[in-house]
C-alpha cells in the first residue's frame, strides 16, 4: 500500500508499506516540499502519487528505506536524469543525497 506522508509516520503505516517487500520500502522524496510517498511495487507508483498532489518532477528523487536497519539506499530508475546531471540510478550529487536523507529520517526515522 502506498502512503503520502507529510508528517511523521506511525507504525501501522510502516507495516502497510512493507506489504510489497518484506524488509524494504520504495520511497520517492519531494526535496522542495519536504515530504514523501512510500510503498508499492515500483518507485514510479510513488512518484505518480506525488505528481498528482502537485509536486514538480525535478524535485522528486527515489530511494529505498530499510526500517529495521534505519538505512537508506539512494537508487531508483526514476533518478536517471541526464539533463539534471544524474546519469545513474544512484543519486550522484552529495547535496541531493543529504536532502533526501534528511526528509526520509524526519518522516520515517525511528519508526519500525
């Protein structure tokens, strides 16, 4: 199940988002508006939710959140954006990674 999260997540939402993958949640972070969507099978599903809510494509970056380990992986197919200088599934810009991590930890951190 995909959730649009604009404030701190609650444990039941984490469990909902873990339905697709047992130990990992696909997330897409809006670095400008400072919230995210998570859950579902593909990052593009989360991306669609944010776009429908008014997010701008250039502000959206995909990652994987591992709640049990409180760990983030900065990789997603939606991150391949040559015109923005990101030619890889990994977020290559350190500043962007820090922004994605900051929003992710604010909303998902410390909740399992």
